[in-house]
């Protein structure tokens, strides 16, 4: 598999998943928000053929091209079942897995991206400064909801590390980098999971 990514952006979760999975992969660093003439730019015409949005991550697995980080994590997990990164079990366990993935991708990270979009990502004429306060409000609400969804365990689901732990740790890492208020227990969660050898290896790779 080939993964195109940039630093500790959303592509980091895919890189980390690949490293945890034990699958062979190639990591290709691209640059976002750069001149399309730069061959390494996500806006370059060659990259746009893979990912029309000019965003990261992009995963290429043979003929298959995936451009959504959630789908990429699930594809990696299903390609390496022995790594156990997608919990298996009764309907309640798989439902909780689906719920947490969807919640993190649509509720918890959404205000972080709103903050990024209205600070630097959108063209200036589309930025709305008041969105920054709204994002802070929405993030606090999502964190409070997460308190209800998660039990006070080492891992999000059952007694083993899963894609949900990658999503949580990477999202709280993002929140801290954007200087959002993150409760101590989620700072500790980020710290604990980032200590894993796979995460440390990925950090070294993207630095
Ligand atoms: N829904 C996509 C979002 C991808 C995305 O927005 N990636 C950001 C980095 S975290 C990006 O490449 N931004 C560059 C841009 O907006 O031009 C996913 O989860 O993979």
C-alpha cells in the first residue's frame, strides 16, 4: 500500500494504523497549501489525479484509491485481521465501534477543522472569525458527550487497542496543537497511546 500524507494531519492516523497493522507500506510526504507547480504539492496535477480535493490522506492499494481517513483505517484493519485493530464480537461491540468512529469523525474533530478552516485553510474571503468561538463551544460539547460514550478503561473498546484509540489519540493531539481546552484524562489518553512504539516510529517518520 502507498500512503500519501502530511505531518501530524489526519494522514497521521492512517500512517499509525499501517504501522500497527504490520502491513508493508510506502509513505509519501506531500505538502498542503503550497504552489501547484511544486511536484510534492497536494495541489499538483499528478496528486489531484488521485485525490481531486488535493487533501491528505490518500491510500493506494493496487487499483483501489481511498481518500477518507475513516475508510482508510477500516481498510487497513480489514486487510490485517490478525492485528485485531477492528474489534470483533457481538452486535453491541461492533455497534459501539461504529458509533465511536462516526462520533469522532463527525462531532469531535468537526470543530477542530472549523477552527483550522476559518483561521488559515479557507480562502480569506470565506473565513468567518466568529466561527472560532463557535468551534470552542462545539468542541466542549463533543468532549462532554464522549464522557458518556467511553468507559474509564485503558482502551476505548474492550481490553485491546483498536482504530478507535488511534482516532481518539490523534484527534486530541490535534486539539492540543490547536490550543483547545483538553481535559486531563484525555491528555493522558493521548500521552499513553502516543507512547506506543508504532506511534513513536510514525512521529519520527513525519518530523
Ligand atoms: N474527510 C477527510 C478530510 C481530509 C482533510 O481535510 N485533510 C486536510 C489535512 S488534515 C487537508 O489535506 N487539507 C488541505 C486543504 O484543505 O487544502 C478525511 O478525514 O480524510
